C-alpha cells in the first residue's frame, strides 16, 4: 500500500479498507474488523478532508473514528507512515488489495486468487486475474467454478468501466469551501456552481463555478491565492483553473452582471438540454450563447436565468430537470412539477443506532436516545428507528424473537422517558427494523418477531448477482409480508463501487402500488438509491416514495437533502413523498396491514 502524509479522504478510505481486509484474512477479532469498516465508511462520507480536521485537533469528531484509529491517523499525518498498518499488511501480497476494488471480490477471495495464481504486484493484478479467468484457470481453483469465474470477469469489466468521479456530497463540500473563500473578495457579486454539480447528479467530475463581477482581474487574482490550491493550471482574463490539494480540479468562469443569467444557463447544461433549447430558439429565429440570445445582429442580455427562459416562451426550469427528458415541453406548456424541497420533509423512517445486539450488518455509532434527540432538533414530527435485524446465523428462532422483544421494550422505555420529560412537542417514535430479504425471498425474522414492529424496511444485502427474473421474484416475495412496508435502497448500488442488481422494476413498482407499499430513496451519499431515472418511472406508475437517510450516526441525519436532490431529479413533488405528510396521515398509510 502506498502510504503518505498527504493522503486525501479517498486514499484514506482505501487504506482503512485494506487494513480491514488484512484483518479478515488473518482472522482477527470481529470487533476490530468492524471498527475499521465503520471508520472507512465515515471517512468516505466525511464532508471535510480529514487532514484539515487533524490540523484542528478534531479527528475524533468523525463518527466511527475512535481513539485507537485516531492515534494511527495522527502518526500518518506526522510521519507519513503507520507501523500498526504495516504490521497488518505483513506477509500479505500487495496484489490482493488492488483486487478489493473489483465488485464481488472480497478479502478472502482476493487473497486466495493472488496466492494461487502467483500474483504479487498490485499494478497488474486486475489485468492478470482477468487473463486467468478468460483462459479458464480460475474455475480449476478449489472452491471456485465456472459460475464464479464468470462473475469475476463481469466484476472486472464493471471495474474497468468505472470513472474517477466524486460523490455528490464530496463535490458539494469542496464547492462550498471554495465559494466561501471566493466571496471574501468584494468584486464577487454572485457565485454559483455549474454543470452536473448544479444539476445535483449523483457523481461529479470537476467542480465548475460561475462568478458575476465587474472586475474579473480582482476575482482571478483572488482565485490564484486560494490556500487549498495544490497548483494553478491556468489564469486568463475571465477564466482560471486549479488543482485542489485533494487532487480535484476547480474551474472558474467570470461574467459581467447583465450577462450572468446567460452564462449560468449555458454552463449548467446538460448538453442534450442545451441542444434542444437551441432548436427551440432557432424555430423562433434566435440563437443562444453564454452571452445571451441573439436576434438578428443584436444580442439580448440577461442578468438572470428566469428572464432567459421566459424570452424563449417557457417557464424557468429547475437545474435538476435539465436532462432533455420532457422538461422543455413541460416548460412551454406551463406544466412543470412543483418539486419537493428539504423543508417539506417531516421525518426520517430509516436510521440505525448502537443498540447492543449481535447485528446482521453494521451497527450505528450513537444511541437510540441520541438519534431521536437529533431528529427532534431537526424539527421532525416523527422518526423510525430501524436497526438491522439480529444475525440469523448467531441466533435460533426463539432467540430472534426474544431479542426483538427486548429491543421493543427498551425503545418503549425511551419513548416513555421522552414523553415524561418533555414540556414541548413530543416527536413520534416508530419501532422498525431493516430486515434482510434472503436469497429465497423470505424475510430474516420469524412472523412473531415481525408482529412487534410498527413496520419493516426490507432490503437486499446478499446474493446480488441473481438473474433479473430471480431477483424480481425475490423482491416480490419479500414485500408480500404485511409488515414489509418500505423497500430499502432498492437497487443495492454503491456509487463508484458496485452497479445495482437487475430486476423488472416496472413489475416491482406495480406490485408496490397495488399492495400499498413504499419505495425508498436512500440519501446515503454512496447510494442515492432509488436512482433518479427509476424515481421518474415509479412516479409515472403512481408509486409513493419515502426519502430516508439510512443514518448510522447523528451527523448522517443532516444528509437528507441529498435524497431530496435525487427525488427532484426524478420529478418528485411533495405528494409523491410520504414523509412530507403529517403524522396522522402517515400513520394511516404506513401502519395499516395488507
């Protein structure tokens, strides 16, 4: 592993996952493995670079980064190396860590492949494993076969298609820090993100920013002094670009105020939206540019986008909709939806806590009480506490029932305590669990345990490479249980890591609508799942959706707006989202059984 003192969050996430993988191969304590898994998740979704937090003495502010891991990170930033990590990697081939980037290849599989095939160097590891698979060598290794060999080839091909793009929250934080710096210059009259960041797509390439100014020279000079710049790539009269210390590129474009609306529209895109818009303009005898709308030899200038769109005979189109999927026609006919906004969300129905039981998957880092208090601070009317079900491999049926009963009683005590202490409004707390939909479509809990819940979020966490038909049947069977009300992170995708599984979504959505179930838009930044394209299809079918954070820490509950972004890109209005409803109406829909 390449370890150095200037590692950015992306590199640090890979490092922590490598340590976790090493521990799994060496059979270390499950608690130590989970600690590194939680830390890697937290670093991956941190909204600030960890090195900045270290310089401020705030490493332990990151959920999941405890005292031990924080001390190792301090050693990293001080010396450029970590002795503890080096010991973890000892006697393991470098190549196995490169293979961990391939979807479907876990630590033990990567170790076995690299050892058996004699692959040691990380640089060519993926290529050499693919060559071995194509030659039929992997199926001959004990524990593998033709099917697993084909899955490895598929995973490598997915890895090869992967682009080096930022998750939306990472790009947002980078842009916000840059914009905060730029606004210190008085010549900056207005500043906005551009491109896919302004359209709020799930992943972002570079950060592009527009500035309205009457003195571009002062703005560019200020830009060149940005403290987080690694190097300045270019600086002209009206544009400039730099490489941020994280390795990401930031571009700036300046324009005088009376032309700013045209520039903002032009560089927000998307490409297809702008092409269609130009066609509409040409039909009217006009042409478009970043300077305005040209009629004959005269260019009409626009200080804001609303007037720009109005001049073409249409309503202003929210940036999230600008993908040429019917928004231009809707704007012409004044039929654009009134999109849902973050301030309309009244509750979060999928959060995880550190409730002490042997969980099937990763636990939260904060207590039930802390998570409920955070929901109250956010002004929510209700919250659903939805820990993962207890591990089915570690518990017998009666033990599962007993564990759920204990947790239900514990949650009731917390609710009673909150009601007794509160002199103001009392947030409604719902008893839920995120329950695995097993490979055969059954739920991971017996009926007697499920009956204790107000509702269940049901999700797929394993066997994700099923055929379309088998996965569809699995989802329908899992959703058939009366307590299964919400389909959690529906496609199972992990952005920049794993594509979603295949299913007949039209059939699933029609089933959901008919059975009065709901589909989640998961706001967790590496998921943003349901994807916006499927949000649109679900809404067209008439499915009701719910935006949840899937939080595993108090700070994660602030990420709700990223789920709202995905909903807006899918043309969702408040009526499409059940957690915009007041509690009594939500209760009627969510707690009824079918």
